[in-house]
């Protein structure tokens, strides 16, 4: 099921759908349906180009990030624990000395700062590894290493290393909270991911307080460059669309609150 979900989601994103349209266009042209083939090809190119425009990507991401305030840590309430979700850090092969920090590694840094500020005595790191990546450390183990380097005591960290998606993040974290008697939590993830993550955690009965980080969209004056298609903008649009598609699917499955 996990493989099927991954495949279907890839086909729904701009690049995947554009490839499908290109293959369809080729088939139609070979079959002699020239007008229909050219139409499918044109739609595929325009679809890909539209999501590659930086100002479009910024607007789409801001529609998710803008739901939460970018506040200093001092404004957060105190809680029993802070839960930080994987996605910003990759566990490498066992013989690698260091984890691979990704663009969302702000999550781990933010959780460490929350702990050091006295806002949460315990840190729960949640994230496993996908079955198709081979033998690697879980995201939770990678975050543990990073947090230790940032001065968080190992006895303050709880590991949840089984989850492979946001739904499992919430389910397995709920088990830890129940076992440890933890009543209140701050939820740390990227601002882009926070709407879906918060709705998913609340659906399993965790009334988490959002502590978003990794805000990406910054104020920028309008200029020509922002209207020119760009590969990075396509990637950014895809990540935002992933959140919308994921939220709709989770709602349909009953995995997320409205």
C-alpha cells in the first residue's frame, strides 16, 4: 500500500502529470490523432511551466505557511514535551559518521532551542525510514545524533523510529505520550507541513500546540525574474501541492480533522 500511495502521488504532481500527458500525446500522434495529441502536449507543457513560475510557487506555499505566525520561542507556552517530525534530516548508512541535513533541518534546531529555553523538558523525535532506501539509520536516530551535538541530554530524548508518514507520526507518538504520561506537547515541523501535521495529530486525540519553523516565503518586490520559470520553483510548488493532496487524502480517509 505504501508503494502504491507513493506511485499515485507522483503521478498527481506537476512533473508526473506532465509526463503522463506527454506519453498520451505521443500515443495520440502515432495513432493519427494529431489535433488531440498536440492539445495534450500543449496542456502538459503549460501545466509544467505554470508551477515553475516563482511567484506562483510563492503564493501557493504562502497559502499554507501564512496560517501560522512566525513567532519567537519566548512566545510559546510551556509544555511537557516537544515533538519534532522527521523530514528535515536523513539517516545515512550505518557507517556514515554524520546524518545528512536537508533543507528542513531547521526543525531539529528549533526543537533544541525550545528545550534549552525551558519550554519543554523532553524532546520526542519521530521518523523512521522508507523500505526502499536500504539499510539506513531512522530519521529519529539521525535527529538524536544532531540533538546531542546541540547539547540536548540523551535522557531527555524519546525516540519514535517506526513511522513512515505523518499519519504514523501521530499514531506512534500518541503511544509514547500515553506510556510516559505526557499531557501537553509542542509540535515542531516546517510551516509548510504544519496544517496537515496538526490536523493529523488532533485526529488521534493529541491537542498539540503548533511551533512551526522553516518558513520559506519572504517578502520580495515584484520583478521580471519572479515570472520566469525556474526548476527550484517547480520543486517548491510540488512540495506545496503534496501538502494539499496529502491533506485531502487524509480527510477522505478520516485521518485528519477539518
